C-alpha cells in the first residue's frame, strides 16, 4: 500500500514537471512569434538558399498529417538512416520543420543555418511532437 502511494505521488510530480518543461518550450522568445502551433521564426543570421535570402520561416505544425510522418520515415529509410525514436532524431525533426514551413525549403537548408537556429527550430518540432504524445 505504502509503495502505491509513493508511486502515485511520483507520477503526479513527474507529470507536473513534464508539463512545466513542455510549457517552457512554448514560451515566446524574441525570435519567435507564436500563435498556437503556427509560428514565425526569425533567423539570427539570414540564410541564402538558392536565389533567395531567407530571414524568417513561417511554420504551421497543424497542417502536418500522418501521411507526412510516414513519408518522412520512408525518406529516411531510403537514405539508409534508421530512426528508432522520431522525436529524438535530428534528421526526422529537420524534415518535420521542412514540411511545416510555408517557404519552399529542403532538408539541405539546415546545412547553412546557425547552430543556434538549428537547435531552436528542431526544438520547436520536438516540443510539438512531445506535446502531441501526451
């Protein structure tokens, strides 16, 4: 009996901590204008992609479907990249952002973004996926 109470308390505390962490992912910052799962991300350093200089990305995670997830998985398999946990795979997260972007970019766009921007963008994709799993 005592053990069940301890586990119940642990689960309640852990759930609260997990929710706080996820909420922190969604707090507005200087470089992100967030409206639900739609956001405009201003790059710290503009990126030349093809003939275009991209200064910001408009991202809508809500437009993604199961078809997108399966297509990303197939693409990575074709490239010989094994993904065990999509939420923890940078390659998967990059492609989630690419598919959610209104701008026409490919995964290669991320080769030239700053590490700061890379981590912010993939972090937003990760937060979206984690929140959808709860």
